[in-house]
C-alpha cells in the first residue's frame, strides 16, 4: 500500500514538473533569432551594406567598425531581450546594450562595434549574434 502511494506521488511530481516546464518554455520563449556576423581583416577600409547580416566589411589591423541593428516590439506585451555572441569574431565584438526590456510599439537601436588588435591576422572572420526573446509576465 505504501509503495503504491509512493509511486503515485512520484508520478504526480514528475507530471507536474513536465507540464510546468513545458508551459513555461512554450509560453515564455517568444523566439530565437540568429544573425551572421562577418568581417575581413585587411590593409584598406571596405564597406558592406548588406542588411541581412551584421557585416563590418574590411577592417584594417588595429581599426574598428560599427553596425546598427534595429529592433521593434510589434506585440502587445514587453519582451526581455538577451544577446550573445558566438564564433571566432565574438571576442572582438561589443554590444551597446544587452539584457534589456523592449516595450510594445518601441524601436531600439543596438550598436555592434568591432575593435581589432594589432595581433589579429589578415583573413575573413565570422560568427553569430543570437537574440533570445522572452515574454514577461
């Protein structure tokens, strides 16, 4: 009798945990967006106007470049935005603002800046910017 009761309690706890975490992930996670980050290290400055990626173009050794990403919350609830950088270019890229709340009907510009050291080798470097959007309760 005690064993059946214990098994029932364990099953109830597991089911409760599964349903709660499923609801939380489905409801709270609004979306994940990944944008490619690209840059070439060279001797001259070169511009890239492609807006589908965060491209810094050609950046000379010891130089820097900036790109803007505009975000807008078209929904009716505030969204918490987390931005992470991934890849070989991540250590050189800084983000003007991170872990912020994007209110409904508000546009926000995020500035991505790449700063190269003199030790960077010439070549093409890449990575990704991952935007995780979570709904606030």
